[in-house]
C-alpha cells in the first residue's frame, strides 16, 4: 500500500544502525519546592535556551537554562490567577504557548497565553471557556487539549459521556491563539458509549475514538474512529469491525505524511477473558475506510517468554503506551503493566515512595507500574521479535509520579529510563532496544546533586539526543539534562 511507504519520523528507528550509548548528566541548581502544594513541567527549547516551569508558594515562574544548565533568567508568570488547576506548555523556536485552567470561585476557566522567546507575555491571555463546578470544587478534567504534529493547530475541547451519547464541544486555535473554528456536536449509539483518546491532523481534522464497553473488564464490543473537520457540526463515524472479538487498551496515531490513522491494541475472545492477541488497523483518510486490519494471536514462544515472570494471566494489565509504524507496513507496539489497588491503611504496606497519612484516610491507593513489552511485527502480521524489560514499581497515594518510564528515540535505538524501587535507595535503570530487538539493561550513572529522586514519567525529549527529567530532593526541585 503506497500510503504506508513513507515513514513517520519515528520510523528511522528501524533503518539506522544500533547506537552506542554514552550518557552525560548535568543537573540544574536546586530550588525550593513542595511536592504536595506545587506544580512543575519541562517546557522545552525556545530561543536557544531550555525552559522549565515551577509553581511554588513564591508564585508561578519559568526558569531559563543554558547548555550547561546554568540558570540565566527567571520569569514570573504574574498573569496567572491564584489557583491554577492544570497547565500545558507548547515550545516553539521563537515562542511558548501556555494552556492553563484556573479555579475562580465556583468555576474552572480555560485560558491560553502567548509568550515570546524570552518567556515574556506578548498579549493579554485568551479566555477559551468556563464551566461551573460542584459543591466540592474542581474534581475532574473539565477541558482537554490536543496539538497537531506541526504545532500549527491547537484544539481545546470538552467531551462528556452521557449514557448512549458523547457530547463534544471544541475550539480550534492557530499558533497565535486566534480562535479560527468552533464546533458543538454529539455522537449517539444504541448502547452505552464512552470516548477514548483524541488526535488531530496538521489540517485540523479531529479523530476521536469511541467504543461501547461490555462485561466486568469494560472491553469494547464496538469501536469507531470519529472524524470531525474544523467547524463541522457532525461526526463522521467509521466502525472498526471487531467480528466476534473484544478490544482493549486501544491507541491511535495520525500519520500526516501518508494520510492515515493507525490503531493498535489488545483483544480478547471473551468479554471477560484474558488478552488473546493484538489488533492492528490502518484507516485511510482519503478513502474514509479501514484499508488494513489484523487480529494477531499471541504465539507460544511469546507466551512462554512473557510468562517467565507472570505464570498466570500473562498479558493481564498491559496498557499500550506507543505505536510505532514501520515504512513497510509493519509496526512496533509498546505496552506497560499498570494497575491500581486499594486496601485498608491498617494493613502493613511497603513502598519506596509513600506519601499518605494513615490518620487522614481509611483507604490507601497503591500504584503498580511493572514490565515493559515491545513487540515488532512485519507487514504480514508475523512477529519479528519481542523485547521485555522487567521492572516492578510500587508506591502509595502519589499517583505513581515516580513510576513508569521516559522514552527517548535516537533514530537507531529506543531507550527506556526508569526507577528501580527494589533496593534501599532508588536507582535509575537504562534499558535499550536495538532495531533487531536486542535488549540491554544497566544501571544508569546519574551522580551529582546528592542523588535526587528522578521522575522519568514527567521527562521530555527536547532534542534528538537530549532528555530532561525533573528531580526531587527533600523540599527542593532540580532538573537533570541527559545527553546521549
């Protein structure tokens, strides 16, 4: 199929030689920070400097760093309202866009602000929308956002599941924060329906997943890719035929080069059964139809390899994290074991990071992030290789903030950076997967700054071989720049 011939940027991973990894770690200085009351983010590169965000009792601010992680400036975001609810940063070579929500009285208000290359506010922030909260204040996600691959289009939207209907309200903004289109529409089915992830092409067309959950596991017995052009008043829904199977943990990816939307996930033969294999599908945007669909059962070699650590229910709790499509029509599916448990605080519990106070709650939430699995298939659905990265991460009442992993794609190798909680003090592990599936795992050297605790899940790849990761140490925050 010709539309699969050109690769996404990530596809270079499969056609360059294996990369030899050497790492340099440079820490920024420490700044005062309270984990429980603050907010933070890696913003990205703008104007030749690296910007990071922190919100403390002293206010919200951007810190600018040079190549050696020396702080060159701090910019106060004094236009922020007092109670910030959520933030998102989009970095460009010459500007920064901040999408943020604020609690104002009994409302959550969505704003967007445009900063110049020095982090200074260019124009008055734009109010995108607002919604009233309940008597308990802000308790959920009221507005979400998605950005096109070329960063030219931004969608601010709300999607609410209401029984047999998904209600959608969206506003399209350009990269100068001008609202160019609006849309309010809904999608109705004969059964209870829920929406999934939302993607957007460079042309501003929105692709939203919708499915009908069934059974105790909430697997999907119907799945749609719903298309909405900017300003359109009706979704165009295209159903992925599941035959007699049930889909779970689907992941979509828009390919702007080949004009496709790819879908990857797991399936079960029973509505309450274990995973039996992988679903892969390609939706041809121009034709408005699925041009490829594969149900690929787990083969015995794969089951045996994956079952070494999990004898029963081998693939339970895996969630798809990334889908990388190869230029020959094959793909790599990356997934991670993730689940949350609850227990009474009167029972003993262990965890490297534990932030709950037993006098404040009778229920303890426990966050588990375990093995990573990468599976490579060719265009015929035959598995080329499977790579397993063993890890076991457990924490309490922290949202799993120190768990999971950061992924860096150098073009020749995939690198997974994660915490190892299984020793008295956490250490950083680096796992690399080469183009042939060969896996190497070793302890990552990250000396300096009194060995702070890293937050890989919050890390961000800011250049081809640079990853920036926030770190905590007591009531302080710093940022680690990793150069591969």
